[in-house]
């Protein structure tokens, strides 16, 4: 499995790959072109994989010596509002409440945060929550693609924490403002390509808050699989390389739901997804 | 009044200003920097105005000889869902139904269209409608600004047609997909700066569809004035130069509402706003 990253070098961003060494992760530089340009070109992706295979990890710098940034800078971040089925008693059809179509909203560009960035809990937001999600990164332009074609337009998968303030989200019919505070979309820490991820509908998504597992559900329980979502969105809009489609959040476990309190400065939330990795975000106070 | 434009020259965009000559509009070139960079800097704006004042319009090329593009390329386009009061009978408080806060949604970057671009009516969309709106262009970064400060962060005003497919808009709770088809945000044709526009709450907004006036209402009847909207949004997000905030649509006149039919290829819609100008959009069929 190759983990593709964007990292900061001085004022510039560079692409890279993470290699495992005996004493921890190392970084292989992949040049100054944006990572999405490598991942949107099969030949360049293959060349990068070959460079990873040929590298001597022990001779590379430690991953910890650089600052990871969001692996892409999406022109558009689309999110699904409801996509995981809840638990139902035996004998009840789990698909009975399925909506006919995805409920889609947008996170604006100011929300993007890198995997090393804290999320700022704004002074005006008192009901901040996390949503750990499988995020799809578009690699090839997609317009009017069928579900059968859709996965060919995916560069890879990463993790999005769709941080949301519930009270702003509920002020009006449209959720945008509750979803669009600065830094409310930590993305990363890396992209894993489709051949390494395998079936995107067989991934365990978990959230750990302050040491306690609060979410644990497989993408097998989604209503709309990745291929259907990308196809559906592409009926409306041209999806461009680097765009991110986040696939909705599994509900909290019942005991976590009962114990839930809004996020506060000092809290830490980790979203981990099988065969991808984990994204840990620290919440801090605002400067106002 | 100076009308500031972005126009295409070969594969590049250039900034310009429109001057009136006896035989029609002429174009004064203002260089290769994006228009927003001129309008976000008071000194450069003044220099551009001085160049306009000093120019001999009759010696300039015809505006019609170039292709106008959207005056800015916004990183974020924010729109209001409901902001004009309807007509109420005498004795009824017109503010009785005012919401407490703006209802805000996002148009994604694929929606942007220039004033010369047609809007494509997609084959999958059968209930396409227009919304003629006063659009605010941010000139200086704005975060946590008060209503009293807000207008100092505005570079100027232009026109947005918030084209919407009602059936997609109503499929789910969130309107994003009905609002975000490719080309559903014609913007322009130019920006007029605040000193030329004067009071943004005293502008007549009209829509002419196929020769008939279907909307005619003043921004004096809005619930949330521009200064309040910008201030409110800036509590949530950092607004960046070039971002566009569209201020909601006045309702159709009763007879136009009664006669309304969805837009079809071949229709033409003009949005005109006093002291700004008019934006005429032709609707065409999709290629699918």
C-alpha cells in the first residue's frame, strides 16, 4: 500500500509518498507538481509506485520532519447528509427508510484544513460535532458517467472530518453555515489509490474521541455506494481532478450518542478507516 | 460611473473598463492582472479611474470586439435563499414573516458563467427557473466584521442569475444540486464600485423574460441589507477578495408567476439593476 501525501517545504507544497522503515515512517519526495497531477495520470502514478518500490526507506528523511498538508486542494468539496443505515431489529427491512436520492451539500474552500492543522472552535459556535467520513478524490474529469464507469474517475481515497456546528446548521433550512466555519474540513493525512483500497464498500469507519471509540460501522452499510454517488453527482456537475466527495457519516454508537457533548478546545478526535489510515484532529479555541 | 470588466484576449484574461462613445461602448485595457486585484486596492482603483477619465473613448476599440468574461472568478459563491419581503395588504406588518437569520447556500465553481456564455438547460432538468440578484463582490478579506465595517470590504456590485432547477432543488432537504448544474451562475457583465452605486438598498431589480417584465422590486424591500449579510457571513467564514455574495431574489410579479413555465432552450432572460447594468443570458440545449 502506497500512501501519497502533500507536504510543505518552505513556502511551497511538494508531493511525496510515505514508506515504512524499522524505526518509523519515512518520506520519499515525488517532486513539485501537485499530487493530484500525479494521481490523475496512470503513467505518472505507476512511475511513482516504481520509485517507492525502488527506494531504500532507511536512507530517507523521517515523515515527522515535514508538515503534511491536505493531500489535495479541492475546487469543490461535496458532502452527503445521510448515507448510513441504522441498526434495525430482526425482521425489519433495513432499507425501508432509504431515501431515493442522496442529500448533498457543499463545504466552501475556507473550511479546508490539513492533517496537522487544528480546528478552531469559534466563539460563536456552541454545538460543534465531528463526522468521520470516507472521502473520494476525483482523478479524472467526470460528467454524465454511469455507475459502471464512475470508479475509473477516482484518484483515491482519504479521510474527511465533516466538522459541523449543530446550532448554526439548524438555524435555517440550509445547513451551509453550520458546515462552513473556517477549518471545519480536516482532510488527509494521505491518499490511498483504488487498487490498494480495494472494495470501497467494505471499509470499517471508526471515530475515537478522547480515547473512546464512538463510531464503528462499515461502508457496507451505506445506502449509496461510491460509484452511485459519483455517477449521480456527475449528472449535475462536471467533477474536476482534486474535487472531493465525502460519503456521509455513520451514526454514533448508542452509548456515545447518549454521552455526547459538544467539542471544546482541548478535545482530540481521530477518524480511522481500514486500509486508508487515521486522521487525528485537535480542537483549539478561537482568537476572538 | 465606471464599469470594470474582465475580458478574453487570446487564451488570457485581462482587466478593462467600458467607456461610452457617441457610437457605442468602447474598451479601455487595464492590464493583465486580475480585475479583483485592481478593485481590492484603493490606490490601483483610483489610478484606473484616472486612466478612464483621461482616455479618448473615440480612439478605443469597440467593446463588442472582445468577449467579456465573468468579472471575477470567485473562490466561493454564497447565495441567500429568501431575502425580499412580499407585498402585504394595508395594515399588515410587512416584517411579520421575517426570518431571524439569512438562509444561505453555496453555488459550486462549475456553475460560473460569463456574461457572453449561454446557460445549458440539462436534459435531466425539466423545471429550470431564473433568479435575478444583486451580487456583492468582496474586495478585502473579511472576518468578524461588524455591519458598520462591512461595506468597506466590498469591491463593488454586479449581477448574478441564480439559475435553479426546482425539481432537483426539491428532491432533498438541501438545495445544492438544483443550484449547481454547470453554467447555472451567469455573472456580470461588469462591476460597478460602491461610490458609483451609492446606497445598495435603493436599487430597482428587474427581470425581463422574452420581452416581458416578470420581476420589478427594489432592494429597499430586502430583509437583510448588504452590510448585515456580509457581517453575518464573516462570523462564520473568512471572505476572500473575489468571493461573491448574492443577496437573494425578488419574487415574480403575480401575473408572471401565474404564467410561468420552465426555461427551455431558446429562451432569453435579462436581469437589470439600476446603476449597475443588465445581464442577458440565452438558454440552450445540452449536448447529451
